C-alpha cells in the first residue's frame, strides 16, 4: 500500500551537478615569432545549473581549473621580446576558467578564463583567453563530445608589452 502512494524516483534532474573534464590540443602563433607553439590543456571543474535563453534552449556551463603545457616558439618569442631573457621552450599555465556549450542543437562551444604563465617556477605573464568553437556529436544522451575552434589570448608579460596570440584547437569534452 505504501509503495502505491509513495512518489517514484524519476530520472536524474537535468540541473544536477556533474564533474566536467576537457582536454585540448592547440597550435598558436604570436605576432613576434614566426615559429608556432603547441599546447596541451586539461580542464577539471563542476557544472552549474543550465541557463535557458529566450528560445528555451539550455546553455550548460562549468567552472574550474585549467592546467596547460606549451612548447615552441610562440611563448618563447613573447617572453624574449618583453623580458629580453633567454627562456626555454617549455612553459606551463594555470588558469581559472569557465567553459560550456549551447545554442541551436547544442553546437556552440565557448571557454574563457585567466591566470598565469610560468617558466619553471618563474612567473612570466598574466593572461586572459577566449575560445569559440563547434561541438561535434552534440547528442544530449552522450557525455563525451568533440570540440574544434579558434582561440585568442592576451599575454601580459610582467615588465613588458601585452601581446596577442592566436590559434586553433581540437579536443574532447566530458560534460
């Protein structure tokens, strides 16, 4: 008798928080270096409740931490131009970021954030970046999606001139 009166537990709520992970591979160019740089980025965060636009489409967003390792000429040229130091080829980044997707058919990917760039343990720059792209395989039933797009970054070298970097990226998103 109690089972017939008690409400049943339905499917999990669309607004439930989830662990969000993304990995990203990118190629970037600096305006002061003819040699591009490559980057591997890893994002780990938590989803927020979906926000709905005026067409009642959900926009999913996550806040978290992004760690990235870059190799090549884009960052080295920027650091050498601004600081004049002989830095190496490998840099690492630590950013607070927000990423998500939404729009018609859940096809628009976006990410923005900011943080620091370091060479070994030396603070080299403060940065802000934005990425816009397309979600591949945007079926709502699957958590893993492919992403491709373009990116722009402002690298504010300490004691130097802020310089832009531009690039393209591809990766996977587990949302």
